[in-house]
């Protein structure tokens, strides 16, 4: 069947710029989990302290999003992207320069203040430049940055870290980010159409009005619960694989690479499906897949690399297949004059929820020593399943609102 909503050449360029920019931001965040086992042993920190390293980025990102939400719709979105990406690059460089636990936490806070807003700006640009019928494909390609970070970024980062130290991957990310910074400057056109829709409300009143909107709050809650599940388990991936399942540090790059290749291959297909079938039905099916995958994963004992890869592929497939339709639906909730504020608040709640989840996860999981197995990991699995069930209900509410909104506009 011929595509009734093709993307223009410039739209494809925008997709590439946003996807690769998100790749660097995602890699900066995602690399903390595979480096977790090395970092815990090198800095001699406990799981709850590593949870603080992860949550410090997320909480700082969340607070930053709230601070920028009020005026996010009052500036050219390209200018906002350039400003916050500059801060992200500086913060990532500081992470590479950190040599103590305290320095690393402070560097992650600085990076989170700038990097945490990048996703909301990218989402607002997508909502401005692409129709609802195109957004499933666009979200699918943007989420490929997640797969790329696992195929190339994380395995290379782990290899570099194993040959030198855990700081070196951050220097690599800085180099990649500088290339993308120049691409944004010279390749992306100003995004200013939303400025014509602005009112005279102050930034604070704009923020408050966005929060007060009941329909928007449903979208916020759905996103927050989407974030909770991943953050409960993500920080402990490498430590669980090494200390519980029995993998060696040398096998970790292969694990992340194979899972990343699989994720990379299915993301465009999920994006196409999200544009062709009911987005909530796709979300529901992926949620069920994730529930079963999580329950198997958290109960794994000493097993082979093949089994761990297989379980991770199903689990990551479920996560990504939930994320694409969920983001496509959520991006359709706000009106054009509220998109920047909505996306900033939405991203903030996502980050804050994730930061809280990482801290709670660090309290649930514990080790007798940095090389001992993680305890209570199965309890995290049960918590994640409960969060997924609540998220299904909230996303159904979002789906109903978007459907009624589109019906009224038709």
C-alpha cells in the first residue's frame, strides 16, 4: 500500500538530526548501567550510592524541566536545543574529569540539568513539524538512537573502559556530541510556528495553566508510570549479569551489542505498526510481553550468555514497543500553544519518577560486598509488574482522550 503521508527530504534530515542527538544523550545516560559494576568496584560504593549517582541525573533533569516549562514555548525551539545541548556537552566532560564519588554525583547533576530537557525539546519539534499520521514512524526512528547506543556506543564504551578506566567513555561521548552540535547549528532551520500562537500570559501562569489542565495531567501520569518501571531495574543490569548470572566483564559488550542490534531492527517495524494499527492495542500487547519477560529475567540464576541475551531481547522489545505508541499518543494531547510547556513538564515528571525509582531500587537491592550477588532483585520485578498494570490503565485514558479530540476536529 502506498504511503499517504510521506516524509519530505527536510523532514528526513530533521529525523536524522534529532535521532543522532538523542543517541548521544541516551548513550550518556545508558552507559551508567553497564559501567555500574566497574564503577561500584572502583569507587568502592554500595548499591544505594550507585542509585544516587543515577538518580542525581534524573532528579536534576526533572527540576530543570519544570523550570524551563513556563518559557519553553516562547523561544525558537532550535535556540533552546543549541543552548541545552551545549550545557550537556560541558556536563559530560565534567563526568570524564571526575575521580571521586562526590565529583561524579555533582557532574551528573550538572549534566542532568541540561541533558534532561533535550528529549522534551525534540518531542516538541516532532509535534510541530510532523502530522499525527507520521509520528509513529518518526518516534520509531528516534528510538533507534536507543538501539544504536547498545549496538555501538555501549559495547565500545565498555571495551574502552576495560582497557583504560570508566571515565574514558565520557570523553568519547563529548567528541560525538561536538559533531552533532555543529550539525544542529548548520542543518536545522528555526522552529518558530508555535510563537504565533502565544498569549500574553507570564511564564509562571503558562506553567500553572498547563498543570491545571485535567486532560494534560492524565498524560503526565501515564508518562511517569512508564518511566518508573525501567528505572527500578536499569541501574543494576551489569551488576546482576556479572554477580548473579555469572557473566564476565569481557562478555558484557557482546550482551549489549546483540540486544542492541535486535532492538535496532525492530524499532522501525514498531513505528510502522504504530501508524497502521490501533496504538493502544500495540501498547497493550507489548505490556503483556514485558510482564512475562521481567518475571523470567529477575528469577534467572547462573545461566548461559545465550539465555540471558534471549530474555533481554524479549524484555527490551517489550519496553520499546510500549514506548513508541505511548509517546505518539502523548504528543497528541497538548494544543500547539502548550506543546513546549507540556513536553517539558512531561519530561520532568518522567525524570523525577525515574530518579525516585532508582533511589528506591537502591534501597531494595543490596550486596554483602561489591562482588557478591544482588539480593531482593526478584522483588524489583514484582514492583515493575504492578507499575506496568497501572500504566496500562493510564495509557488507555490517554488513548480515549486523543480519540475524542481527533473526532471533534474531524
